[in-house]
């Protein structure tokens, strides 16, 4: 029996219990009707969610857009390096065994992206402006958090992109296996809109808060992400390399303010953990 | 890649001393003699005071300002537009300089390549390039070996932090706020 079938049975059982309670017009000892109703709601939500395989299929369609817009940077050493650093950080998340893949896109833009199921991208323009592995870990941690919390799917289901992506997502999930050809172009369009409009702003702040913790869990100085945000703030909103990032994220100053409110004191004790600047520069520069 | 690596070595050797970085204080801040909360005071910098950034160390920045020099919390500083913050101080940006010319040093008059709104709108998905990316993937074992190699990265149990207005991430859904030294099994 698949997890989906088990959930279906649970939903049916819970519905029956609720129906029994309602018909009998009195409280059944041992059954809290409200709780049973909540269970039904949760189960129904879960059934409408893509499972992990579908999540990855959707994520792969969207990741293919990004590498279609900008190919992988022809620097195999740097590509392998972001994969070990990224996987190491992801191991400290709640989804350590996703098939995580990381890539550096050959673009001068300063940006980073994630798609469902564990595809994570940073641009060359962002990586070369970093100073250390702790900074890279913080940025990857932010993107890993988007995947762990399924922010992209949430945006399509109920958030800013529900009008564009909600229907196609429901269709894809309904098919149970693979993305059928007739839905592919709709799914690709929804993904493009997502990259151009960005996620819900609260989810960006949440990814920042989680990113610094993931870096600390992985043994790095958690102040790497704020250091990158300072670099971005210093480049300025008028910088053409930053146009899309500024359109799709809260302003870096606001993100720094929000991090300042939560990082000290809880994360201060980890600020003496390594930044690993030397290995970072060596691995990216190919020496 | 050999050539690129050789060029990178040359470029690193030719790097100028780290460019100066400047910033300003976001609020009135007590300057510390050392990078610790309980270190001795070494003066005060007012809100908006301009500072030169000397060094970064975790949560702290060593700064020189008008009338006070020492350590302040890095998040009390905003780096200035146009300062070296934009170029980064690792020197990598000047090795892989772009727009103004590649590592060959010849000027190439290109705009920003790759991931503008228009370029995403017009992108054709490239599943072959995505398949190539899988070739660089690291397994759990690869990552664990990496963490254990020098410089060793010590896994920590750390809870997610709550925002002032929102509960800590991971209260439900896919997350789970449990702080695990190495997640999963």
C-alpha cells in the first residue's frame, strides 16, 4: 500500500468518525470531533501535495529553464566544490536525503535560485563576490530553506502565483507520474513567472532566518549570509547585475535589520566557528 | 581549465592590497577594544557615522571612525555603495572580471549575461545541461568526508530562530524545528 493510499484510508476513517459524531447528536467518548475535522483537513491537504517524486519532476522542469537561460559555469572544480559544501549544509536540514544538486550559472547577474526537490543555483556573479565558504554556506542555506519549506509550491497553491500556477500544479499532481507533454509548457510558463516575480516576501525572511541557522549547524560562522547581504547592499539598487534580485526580494537593508533582531544573542556563540576563506578562494579560482 | 588556472594564479599574484571598504553606523554604537560583548569600551560612534572597515571577524567588524576605533557588531554597520564591498575582498571578482573584459584582459563590451527578466522570459529549457549538472553532485558520504577533513566542520545542534512577529521556522509542514546535528538517518 502506498503512503497516498494509506492517507486516503485515514481520511475516509476520519470522515466516518466525524459523520458518526454528527449523526448521533451527542459526543462520542474518546472522539474529539474538532480534532477529527482538523485531521481530515490536514490529510486532504497532504493528498493534494505533490509527492517527493513529483516535486522533483516539477523542480527539474523549472531548473531546466535556469540552465537554459545561463549554462553552467565551465569550471568543474568550482562546480564540484559547491556540491560538497551544499550537500554538507543540506545534511543539517530536515530533508538531508533529497537528491540535492547544486550549480554555478555562468551569469554576471548576482542572484541565487532554488526549485522544488533540491535543485539549487548560484550565479558566478554572486560567487566571485563572496569572501569565504561561510558566506557560500549562508547563501546555500537560504536556498535549501526554500526547498525544505516548499516555498515555491506554496506560492503556486495559495500565494502570489496561485492564479498562474495553481491549476497546472493541481493537474500535474493529479497525473501521479511524470509531467505530460501537454502540461509541460504551462508548467514552464508558471516557473518563468515565479523566477520573474519572486516568492512571498515573508518566505524570503524565513529563508534568511533558517539559512543562518543551517550554516551554524554545519559548523560555519553564521554571519556569512549577512556579510553577503552587506556586499549586495553596497553594490546598490541601481546596479544592473542586481535588477532581478532587487525586484524579487525585500531590500537587503531590511533583511539585515530582520537578521539583526534574531541572530544576537542566540547565534553569537557560533560566530567563532570557521569561515574557511582560503579553501573557498582556492576552490573557486581553480588553483 | 589549465590555462584558466594559470591565469588565475597570475591574477592572484598581481592582486593589489585589499581595496578599502567603508560603511556607516546604523545607530549610535559603543566601540569595543576587542571583538567581545564584554570587552572594554573604546569610545562611541554616533548614528550615521562614517567608518573605514579594517577587518571582519564573525559577528564583529573592526572599524576606524571619526574619534573612535575598535570593534563593533557587523550588523550595526551598512557597507557603503561604491566601496569595495561591491567587488568583494577575496579578489575573485577581479580574477574573473566580467563585462569589462574576461580573464584574457581584453575589453568585451557586453551587457549583463544570463539571468535578467527578459532572458528568463525567453529561455528555452535545457534538460541536457541539467543532466550534466548531476555529474557534479555530491553524495551524503562525500559530504560527510568533506566535513571531517581539515578544516574540520563541527556539526552543531541549533534551533531555528523565531522572528519577532512569526514563530520559529519549522513549526509544522515540511520543516520541523528540531535541531539535529546531522539530519535524518
